[in-house]
């Protein structure tokens, strides 16, 4: 225990004293959380800019509750100049222009932004249908009730905090293991540790314990900033992220060990680790959801460990699922760690 505690303490102090390591493991990912939180948190869907030319009865005479609902999706400005309104739409300064000629409502839109064009057409189609139904005086046969499945307090920060935190954990564990292995081998520390009266298991366990401790520190900082600055609210069995992060740290340390084992310089180890971690973050949905991605992209994501870490944290922190939701991601991460560590051990060498 004395050897373990001494090694662990030295490694942990070394991490905090290494300003570059601390920056890229904690500060750099945290900058993305602050950036995303400031830009996207509670921003909601963007409103469509509509120019109303003259009088449009379906808008002007709509009930108060209908106008209130429309104000959440449309920003309407009024003008009497049809040509000027159409110029604004063509230039992209407005999403559509609407005018009424008799009982015919005309909607002029730009196809430059296809999403906005489809949204505007859908909204006005609904408006016209409602107006026609009201004109008949007949009650509707069917009614639609909508309700979100998540807790009402759920905001955007609770969706991308787990992904960014997962990326930070992956980068910290991978880069830490890769660079330490190369530096220790180059300066002869590995050889001295091998000859010192300290068992190899003590060195390995100390390195693993320090990496897990760093991951928990990263998580604590992310959760604190998310909660105090952006109103992050943890739901479900969120304490399950602790064993989940431990399993993930082992998986990403294994990647770092493999990178360090095949690298002859610190620069090469960093390059290999960066080549693996950064694309993995994009393919695992750490920065944005992959719901609309091509099938081959989602297929690649399903074999990446970061995807399982992100999904496990989303299930326990955001989606309100029980502790069992973290078991499959933990099993996959631990299995990945065993396989990659076995490969790295065959390539491991104590000195150059």
C-alpha cells in the first residue's frame, strides 16, 4: 500500500503540475461546454420571418390563443409594398411573404432554405385548414394532443453535457496513457521502476487509479459548471455514471497504451491518439446528434467505445432510466478494454 500510495500521489501531482495535460484534459473540453451552453441553451427552434402584405384575414382575425401560438413560431412584420416584400424574401432577409386576394391566401417563399420553406408551408397549411373548419361551424371529428416525453425541466444543456463530458474523459485517459508511456520509456523511468523494489502490479494499479480519479474530477467540474451556470438538472440514476466512467477510463487507457506502445516519440503518440479520439467524438455523437446521418456512419459509431459511454450517460443522466441501463455500456467498455490491452501488451517494451 505504501508503494501504491506514493506512486499514485506522485502521478496525480504530476498531472496537475503539467499545465498542458491539465488544459487539454479539463479546460479545453470545458470551453466547448461553455460555448455550447451560451449558444444553444434554451434557444428553442428559430422563428420564421414572415412579411404580411396588407390585410390577411386568417392572421388578423385569428383568435387570441391562435395568435399567441403563432407568435412562438412566426415573426410577422406588416407592409403595404408587395414588391419590397418579395425582394426581402429573394435576398434572404425574410423567409416568406403572405398576402390575401379575395378568399385566396398566397404564400411566397424562398427554396434556398428548404427546412424553413417546408416549415412555413406546413404552418400556413394548418392555418388555412383551421380557418376553413371554423367557417363551416362544425366541430372537428378528430383532435390531436401533444406532450413531451421528458421532464418539463429538460433543456438543451442536459443533452450535450454527457457527450462533451464523454469526449473529455476519452481524451484525458487516451492522451495521458499514450504520452506517459512514451516519456517514461524514453527517460528510462520504466526501466528504473522495473528494477525498483516495487511490483509491476502496484505501478499499473496506481496509474489506473489516478486515471479514474482524474476522470471523476473532470466529471465533477463538468456537472458543477452545467448545474451552476446553465441550470443542468440530473435525472434518473445519475450516480451510475461513476462505475460507467471507471469502465470507460479503462477502455480509453487501453487505446492510449496501444498508441504509446507503437510510438517512438511523444509527438507520434499524441498524433495517433488525436487521430483516434477526435473522429471518434464526431462519429459517437459527442458534438451533435447523428439521427440524420447515413447508415454507414451510425454503423461505425456502434463499434466505438465512446458511443456506449455517451449512450450510458444519456440514459442515466437525462432519459431517467434505471441503473440497469448502464450495465450493457459498462460490459462493452470493459470487454473493449480487455481486448485492446491484450493487443497492446504484445507490443509493449520497457525501453527503446
